[in-house]
C-alpha cells in the first residue's frame, strides 16, 4: 500500500511539473522592473552566469545550489539594505516567489525603493 501511494505521489508530482512546463512562461521583464526585482535579477545573472527568463524557474532550474544561494542572498541583502536569511530562498522556491518575499521584507523594514 505504501509503495502504491508513493507511486501515486510521484505521478502527481510529474504531472504537475509537466503542466508547469507546458504553461506559458512568466517572463522576468513582466515583474522585475522595480528596484528589488532588478537587484535580484542582477544577482542571479552575476552569481549563476545565466539570464533569468522565467519567474517560475527555481534556483536549481537555473543551475544553483546552496552555496550559490548564500552568495545570491548576501548580494541582495547588501544591495537592498535588509537581512535576507537563507530560509527565505529555501521556502520561496521560484524566482518570482523569492522576489515577492524580498519585496515584502524591504517594505516591512521601511527601506526605500529608489
């Protein structure tokens, strides 16, 4: 019974992933026009040496790992003037989710968006 349930979960995950891949991509330019979005996109470009083109892409999808995540967070924290803990990037699994969480953190801390 456990094996069957595990297979069902695996199939559901695969189906979700396939559906996500088939959906039209959310291009970075659509939501990364403010200071926070631009800082995050530049950090991803510089640290990962890739152009982030899809807000649904995860750090792993873009070739990142936990060590690179630390570099991205350090750079974004420095540029934005707020503390962005590692758990923020672990919980916000896509680029778009991370940008939204960083924006929220900037707004909560009252940092200027200039």
